[in-house]
């Protein structure tokens, strides 16, 4: 059980190039579903901060 968990964690933390490519394809497909002519609505709060010492 522990070894299986460690192997799964390794796959998640260090995906192969093939897994990264598949993730990119799936992500792009999801973004295209959300996109409109005006862009993509993202309902999250963002803070743009500028600091100087």
C-alpha cells in the first residue's frame, strides 16, 4: 500500500512528457469550451500589489 502510494505521488510530482502533453491538450479543450468572443470570464479575486522599500 505504501509503495503504491509513493509510486502514485512520484507520477503526480514528476509527470512524463507524454502526461504533460496530454494535460496541455485537455486544458486547451476546456479553455476553448469557456471562451467567447469577449474572452473568458474568470470570477476570482486578484490582488495586484506594488511595493517599494
